[in-house]
C-alpha cells in the first residue's frame, strides 16, 4: 500500500483507540509538508512525538508496542517529517545534507519494526537530487541499488523509491525509458493507485524532457478531472497548485514555439506570491515567465529581476547550486533583455561560480556561453552626467523616472573614474541592496576599505551592506580589517557593536 493509504488506516486505528490528536497528526503531517509549512510541521511532529512517547512509556517499555494504538513504525513516521519538508517543499540541498545522511545511517531496516511507511534513505536521495540533479546520478544510483533496497518492496515506502528511480532515469538523460517505466504501471490493476498523483507528476516531467508537451498537458487534464470528482480529497489544494505551475510551464513553451496563443499561456500562471511561498515550484514559475517575456505578454522590469535574483540566491544559500545557477542564468538573460548590463554581469558571474560546484556541466556551460555572448553584444553604458555630479543628477529624478538598475549602471560608470569616492560607494551599496545584489556591491567597497581603513563612512556603508546580506563572516572580516587599520578607537567600538547584531539581522 502507498504511504497515503497507510496514514489513513493508521489514523482510523488511532481514532478507534481514542487518540484523535495523534490521528490528526498522522494524516496532517504529510499534507502540511506538501503545503510547505515547515514551522507547523515541526510543531505538530514535536507535540505528536511527545504524546506518543508518553503512551509508550506508560505501556511499560520504550520498545513495546501500545496495543491497538501504534508501534515504533509510527514513531519513526512522526519523526520523519521535519527533515522531509525541508528537502521536499523547501528544496534544501547541502544545508540539509548532514541531517539527511545521519538520518539514513540511523534508520532501522524496512521490517525491523514492521513495514516502514517512509524511508530516510529516499529522503537522502531526494536531497542529493536537490543539490545537483544531473551531477549526482552515480551516487543516487548506488543509493537506489538493489542491495540497498532489498526488503523495501513490500512496504508503504516502496512507491517513493520507484519514483526516485524514474527521476534518476530522467536526470541521466533517458526520459523515454522513464516514460516506459511509468507506463507499465498504468496497465496493472493497482499501478495507478500505487504511484498516485506523484506518479502522474513524474510522468509529466518525463514527457516534458522528451519534448512531448501536448501529452504532458493531457496528463494534467486527466489529473484535474479526477480531482474534480473527488472533492473530499485533502490533498486537493496542493495538487491543484502543482498542476497550475506545471500547466503554466508547458503552455508558455508551446506559446514560445507558436503552438498556442500567448494569452492562453498566461491565464494559468500562478501569482508571484504563490511561487514565493513554495520554493520547490519557483523554477517552474521562472521558466514560464521567461517564456512569456519572450512573447511580450509579461513585463520584464527590474522588479522581476529582483525576484529571480532573490530566488537564485535562496538556492545558493540552501546548498542547491544547480537550481541556483539555472535561475542566475535566467536572471542574466532577462537583464540582457531590458538592457541592464551590470545586473546581467553579476548574474552571469553568480552562475559561473555555482556551475563550478556541479558535475556534468556540458549543457549548462553551453547556456553560460550563450549568456556571455549576449552580454558581450550589449552596448556600453552612456553616462548621463559627469562622475562628480551623477549622484545629484540621480537624486533629481522624479519618482516615475527612478530605475534602480539604471542607477546602478550610472554609479558603476562613475566609479570607474572615481573608485574611492565614498559617496558613490555608499550609493552602490544602497542600490545593490535594492536589487538583491549586495554581495556584488561589496566588491568595490571592500577594495576601498582595505586600502583606506580609516574611512569611517565607507566602513559603515560596507557594514550596512554586509548586515543586509546576513554575511556574518564578512562582518567579522571587516572588524578584523579595521582593528588592524587606522580607525579611531571609538569608530572601531561602534563597528564592533554593530557587528554583534549580524546573526540576528
């Protein structure tokens, strides 16, 4: 039986035993994880485990099964979700890897306490896929080897392993084999129920990688029709959300190919707020929006650039460098499209840095080469005022004229002539923070502070940029740099006190 079926049956058993709160936790945790509510997952799991362990203790031994209520398999299930939501809905990679490795090493065997409903090994495989889907295929194939999966075949966790192997085929560049593997289940009595909605989404992914977008859309249509016939399905909101994101991605590409009207492609596009709330769906949204920008139906402005850059940096921060690089390349292409040379260059450098952490980089290096060629073909920035008067010019602009990307271009052009102008460096820090490129803005600030550590204004401006970026290592480096430089004691004390706030900013 699939994990969802196991959860329903376990919940009914708990309700019959009078444990309604535990029953709600058993059915609610996977739904909360699917919705991406990591805070609530942590709270519900902690409370449920506290109750469950108390009942086990009252039964006489921590290893004993409470008759008619639950056993160690349920305890393992409850403890599973706080890490699982981070790796699934929040799409964490390297940041969650140590916990995922430890959980897999400490996990019991599939039948040690009865058939386990979930697996820490599958969570570890998913974590490696988040880090670098195309570059970790050998590692994941070893983790999913027959030797490691022996005994899991008759557990509720088996469908997740099946789909992990299918995703592996896609990432190895064999989506046709992945589709064949999934189609086998369509013609068995229990296949569709075994893989469920997750199997259908995996099929959509295989079809998309096979450029069979129309067939993928038909799969989504069938899913939506089935959901309409099942109004009491508690997964309905999460499944319909995923359908919208996938439909928007597929239709946007067909519109770019001229195979469907652009207005039909923009209709299902989820809001940016919805993409913001669900990190694992952000790449689909960005892909759809970039295709629609090419059709001229979505506005490509600096606000879109800030959003894509923010998400690229999110994936960088959580240790998912391939997704971070892919979004950085998208940010660079969009920046080229609106003539934002500095933003395009910053995004390309971020992508290049992240690509350096990846395996199997042939395709993404080709994308990077295309971006570099696009940036090289952009015209140079035309200064709107002399370097010593550019800030006055920018301050005099009306609110309608203000464009942070244009401001950044002008400030950078002026800095080429006045690299140690404190006011220009401060302005670059401000506009860098607005564009979520504060890490790039610190580069000229650092050069100046290292050469002139006695410039208090520049040091404070750099500190503000570092704090905005939550760069605690940079803050400490700044304090050390100034302590070894020529700042007055009072200024050093001020910076040290500000630096103490960095972890909490």
